[in-house]
C-alpha cells in the first residue's frame, strides 16, 4: 500500500474566459477517504472534479494522483483517466449501446480486455448492484435511478483507484435518490476513495470522512462533518447551512 | 353551422372514413380539372402526338429500361465510395485543436469548392481531360471518370450532412467516453460517429435521390444510359415519347426512396418525442 495520498491539489486555478472559477484550491484526499464538496451552485464543485479528471485543463497549480503528477505536460491523459472514475449529474450513458455494452466499452477499448473477459467482469459487477436482468436493455428503457447506477458500474468497470461523483442524484426524482445513495454507501464501506460533489447534506453528514465548503472558487472551510454541520466557524458557511436548513434539506 | 351541414352529408361515417372520402374526392376533382384544362388547350393534339405516342412508347420503353441498368450500376458504385469518403472528410473537419488546422482547412476548402462547381462541368473536365493525359495505368473510360466526378461532388454534400450529425451529438457523450480513458479516435469511432450516422440517415437518403437523378448527366460525355438511349430513340422516330418513358422510369425508382425517407423522418421524430427531447 502506497503512503502517498490518493489525490493532492496544489493551488489549482481555473478560469473560463475572464471568469475565475477556481481561485487556488489546496486539497488532499487520503486513500479510502470519502471527501464531500458542498457549496452553492456555481461555487466550482463540478469544475474541480472535471479538472481532476483532466476533462478541463487547469490554468495554474498541480494535481497529483497516487503520488504522481498528472498535470505535467506530455503525459498520456488517456492512461491517467483510466485510473479515475467519474460519474456525471446527467448520467451520460451511451444511448446506442445496451447496458452491458456501456459497462464493457472502457475495459474492451481502453484496457484491451477481450470481449469474453470484459463481459464476464461486467455481468459480475451488474449482478453486485442488482442490474443483471437489465444487461440487454438500452438506457432509455431504464429509470433514472437505474441509469445512474449503470453509470456508476461503468466507471467501476475500469477498476479506478479514485471515484469522482458530480451531483449524481441532482437529476433524479426524489423517490429514486435512495437507491443511488445506497450504492455509493456500499462503495464507501468497501474502502473506495471518493471525492463527491453533492447537495444531499444529510447524506454527506452520514458518509463523509471530511466535508469541504467551497464558495466562489475558494475552499473556505474543511473538517469532519459534525464540525462543519454543527459548528461551522466561517460566517459564509453558517449562512449557506442556514439556507439549506431553511429549505428543509438537512 | 358548417359542421352541422357536413355531418348531414356524410352522416354516420367515422371521422377517419370521412377524411379519406374528402381527400379522395378533392384529388379526383383536382386532376379532372387539370386534365380538362390541358386536353382542351389549342395545341393539345400536336403535343399528344409528339409526347404521348402509344406505339413509340411500347417500342422505346424496353430499350430505355435496359439502358437504365447502367444508371443503377453507376448509382450503386458511386454511393459506396461517397458514403466512405464523405465520412473521412467530415471527421477531418471535426478534429479539434490547432495541430489539426491544416486537415480542417483542407476539408473546408474541399466542401466549399466542390459544392460550388456545377456537376456537369466536373464531368466534362474529368471525362475528357483525364483520358487525354495519356497516363499509363489510368483508366481511359469516360464512364469511369464521369462516375468519379459524381463521387467527388456528392461527397462534398454528404460530408456536410455527416458533419451536422457529428455536431448534433452532445459534447457530454464525448466527455463520458474520454473519461473512461478512450482516446479521441476511439471516442469518435465507438461513441460519436455511430450516433451521428443514425441521426442523418433521412437526409442521406435525400442526397441518394439527387444522385440517382444526376446519373443521367453521365450521358453527356458518351455512355449510353437511360437518358441517352431515349435521345437515340427520339432522333430515330422524330418523336419525344421516349423521353417520357425515361422520366417515368426515373420517377418509379426514386418514389420508393422518397417514401422510405419520409417514413424514417417520421419514425425519428416520434422517437425524439417519446424520449422527451424537443424535435
């Protein structure tokens, strides 16, 4: 087991045109740690995750995954992404492929497993998350909750060391949120290292080893969930949580 | 009031049967009037003799139909090359980043240039020009080069259709593929292009119809296809009826394609509606 943290961000800056979205983020995630990012919409949570996955190039700072700098020039980004799973708010399943094909595309094409091996591994994962009977269906036949669970399985099929979850329940009907959260909880209990952007405060309080509050591109406050949710020290965190509680979300 | 009167006339009919009856009646009336206007015109007897001669028609029709076989062969061979070549151009044009600028520029110049040049001119230039070069190992048949001209022109159009399809696939699909560690080329190959092609099948068929008609242009540099055969028959009989025969054959071939295009369009519209996406 390596001693380096699973993920380190050093002074990460990111701008879209003139608008600075991340203003020097420092963050470290240890192995098997579950870190939740909270904050208002537009605070930079999603951008942060997309930067870690190298979907968005950063403008300044450095990012290390498993002790290796991934923001170095000339690095094979495809190889880096294979080790990092990301799940999006809007699922982004491939509509022209069956559930099993969605799950096995990465292993077959990026990890070059043969079809039989990839299928066996994919079916096993689908079984673990109660989706095996859906393997031959196309995504549009599935409920939102099932689609998001397939998206999680698709990311897991690459056997990532780190999972990034970008508000994975925000696009779901309320009655479908629980099934997705229970999958994430199972992953956390299995020791998966995760960085989760979420609006589900009680879920964050329950599952996170650490909660980070992001405000206008700045990481204002971080700590154990009971500290952040019960006695936040920063006035902006207090204000944010007051509004969340007023909305009945905590 | 209006509704009352109609329901009295067509009393007891279901609304479907009533629509069919109305459509049928208005069609019959429309064409009856049209035929009446044409046949009562002062020049009709001469036109009828020159274009609708029964005897000439039954002589010419089998010959023109036999010659039409060449149109079908040109169409099929050209279509295969167009589908492949146009996709290459469209993919080149959608490559991102400054490194690929020369390829993108090349694709843009290609589509601009060959959509601008009249098909008939390129057929003349290639059909007469290339064989005249006398290069060894290069085919000298006018037919081959006329077909190449059709491939070049239509690839420019079809490339634009493909490109519209590629651009209609949401960027989040590419992001999802890339996030799994697929390369840019793999994402195009397995995720973006398959979805793009499915979406552009109806407009592609539309271009097929255009190509099918334009195979007649090949006649202008020599090969005897349906139009040329009709021309030969016309000059032999001093009667234009063979052209009518050729026109009917072309129409008979394109109508099924047109119906198929409409049906596919309607199906994809229904699917988009069912998926809750704005059409």
